[in-house]
C-alpha cells in the first residue's frame, strides 16, 4: 500500500485508480481527479501530507 499524494488516502498499487511517473518515480492515486490535481502542481504535493478531498 502507498498513499495518494493529493488526498492522503491509502492506495493499493495493484488497484490504483490512476498513476503518473514524475522525475523517475511512480505515484499512485485513488482516482483520475487526484492525478489531474497532482499534474497541475506536483511540487505542491511532494514531501508533504495529503490535503484531503
């Protein structure tokens, strides 16, 4: 399990709603909406805690 960097939800890598590779690392998301939010401003979500939906 990993955490969605946008909302902080626990995500099973094998069942993730969406994924994106950023700077060589794969990030897993609960849904496409969180992926889209991440892609608009990845630095906002890296190294911090998820902000919730």
